[in-house]
C-alpha cells in the first residue's frame, strides 16, 4: 500500500516538475554571477500588473512610491518586462518570508510594465542595516520574458548620509540598468522616487532582442 502511494506521488511530481522549473529554464541569469537570483521566481504571481506592493500597507515606516519607465537602449519604452524589487523594513531588517522562505525576506514584489513601459510600486523607505555603513537601498532585478533575468543597480538615495562621495562616483561610472541613485521627494508624508531602467545597460553578455 505504501509503495503504491509512493509511486502515485512520484508520478504526480513528474507531471508537475516541468511546470515548476519551466520559468528557470526559460529565463537564465545574465550578466555574470548573481547570488540569490533564483529567488526572483519564487512566489511570483501568475498574473501581474504594472502596479504592485512591496511592503504591506500597514508596515511601520515612511510610505514610499517607486515609479519608473523601462526603456530599450535606444530610448523606446518596453511593455511586458517584469521588474522585481525587495528591501528591508524601516529598521533595516529583512522580515521573514513565512510563505516562501526566501533569503530576500517578506518585503518583495513584482510588476509587469504597461503599454507605455511604466510601473509603480508601493512600499516604505527602507532602513540602514544595523551597525553598518551601508546606505539605505532597494534591490531590483529585471526579468525579460523569453530571454533572461539580471540584477540592476540598487536604488539608493542621494540624501542618505551614508552614501559617500566615493560611492557616488563609482555608481556614476557604469550604471547597471540605468542610474540607481535617486533624489527622492517627501510630500505630505510620502516619499516619491523615480527609478527608470535601461534594459541591458552595462550587463555583460546581454543579448536580448526586442
């Protein structure tokens, strides 16, 4: 009886296996080594829109909206590109992702760019890692369906005292996927930040074609 049950489970798993890993197979990691890049697919909703939430609506901290436009290297807006982002909470900690158990924590979300290449994410402004000199930041990745996935420069804030002049110069030289240094604006208690993305910019081995 136990053997039959095991065989049934194996058969069911064999049917589901291609679907479980099809996204990984179709979207290889581009641009060199990327620790944890496989997490961009874990827990991704089957249906995506151009607007989503990273942190819960009731999360502690200053609310923040991240908007942007994804463009190709000629400057044309590109629809249908998936942007994935994750960050710490306002205390600089990655809250445990009890649903998916990823290293990226629970503050994570996905959008798919609209017809005009735009996207909008609702979250909170993240905190600094405790007892470090690392600036506040939001991690961002791009998934180009049918081609690949890669990380782009973290979004950091020009008003952050931990963002040194040395780091600013380094980030200005070869922005990965567009400039990640953002001048956020605080209006009526909400931070507004614009993070435009240029597909493939300074991504080694980039070969996606539109």
